[in-house]
């Protein structure tokens, strides 16, 4: 059965409950929910014929309307899409979405007549694995293809920044720090996470490794506390990392209050080391997606190839280290 499940997480009891099941025609390969309207989502699915990109509105659970209402659609016959990797909602231009496939990024606008109107197609490489829109600068998007990290200006369709050999084998994902302009992280087939300043790509800001033993398929900054980074991989593991040394508010850098007998001079507390906080191993198959909760900064979820969804929390010790 091809279905989309809406689930609720109850923090007090730590239970995950399915609240709504949405029948979907065709196997769903990618799903992206609007960050401003939880009832709108994009899917990339096989359907009856060619793979198609569709924009849906989810009906209310107790209403008489259809569970899934098609708002706009685009078939591969109109704009060929080769194995879509990312479907992104543009934070700067309401109604626009960006889709990255294996060779190009496409910008669409929800048009009249139930069709997605293509505004732009930009060829970025032959093995594009993912893309991310810059939350700080409109018209800027970063992609990873083969071993390269590239940043594009969508106004001119030109390359703005490029780093060859960002990872030893292949780069798999890219994400922007929501609180630090020009800072991105990439993941790779070398089981590492690497942090970059797009203006100084000659050196890597930080490399985190040792948590994964195979490809790291996805990683995401925490939207509220960017020293927390979440990742998942084909080794079935989900890893929670500390990257406080390059965060917008590094831990342990504030001077402490002067102590008696210390000569009136505040001593700086020892900052915590960057690295792995915890490795979660509830999955039994390759884990291909993970994300932070938009409602609770300390909750995150992951899903594996076999369809298993797992919800976890940031350990209390790390939470209070940040808050206090």
C-alpha cells in the first residue's frame, strides 16, 4: 500500500500515534511539508505513468473533503526530472519551490489551472545528490555533486562559490547554518561531516567523524541551537553532534563571575569539546532522512528504508549544558 501517515508525538508519554492515513497513488519517493502551512506538501512519486511532482493540500481529519486535494502538478513529460533529490520551499519568495534532481535545479511557482510553472532550470552537475536554499540571502542555493560543493546565484545562473574535493569520495548532503551567514555543512561517503565558510573554502572549518561507519546521507543544524547537529546514514545510525566551537553562540566562552581569592579576575570556563554526543541505534536498515521538530527544539525524528520512524530527544545533560 502507498500511504502517507500523519503522526503525533506526545512528549509526556513519549508515544508516537498515527492521527491520519492518506492513501496515495504510486510509490512516494520524496515528501516535503510547507514550513508555513502544515496542510500543504510536495510529493515526488511514480503514479500510474511517469514520475511526477505534485503539490497537495491535506484535508482535515473529521471533514467530508478528500484526504488529499491536488493543488498543482507537473509530470516528467513537461519538465523531465531525473531522480529528484531535494524539494525545497523558498523562504524568500512565497509560493516558489526549488527541486534538485540528479543533474539540475528547477524553480517552480504554483500556477493557475492546477499546474506548476517552471521559472528556471540550472544545470549543476551530473551526480547532484542534494541542495539547500540560503536562509540569509535570496537567490542563492548550494548543491553537492560528485565530490564538489557549489553555490549558485539564481539571478544570473552563475557559480558564486565552489569547493572541489569537499569529501574523499562523494558528497551526499548540504545544509546552511540558520544563524551564521555563509556557513554550511556537508556530508559524504567518507562517513564525515564537514563545516565550511563559503567565503574561505581553502580550508575546512571543522570535521566531525567517528559516529558513522558508512555513508552519511543527511545532516541538519538545529534551528534554535546551532551547536547541535543531527545526522543519519546507511549504517542505520542516527548521530547527535556538538559543534559549539563554530556556532553562533559557542558554549563556555563567557567569563565566570570573579571568585574570592582569585584576584578579582574572572576565569573562563573550559568549553566543551566538539564531537559525538550520542549514537542512536534503533533502526535496523539504512537511515535516509532525519529532521528537527519545528515545535520543540529538543526533539528530532528519523526514518529508515524499511519505513520505521523513530522519535528521540536531546539528552538532558546536553540540553541543560546549553540552557545554563
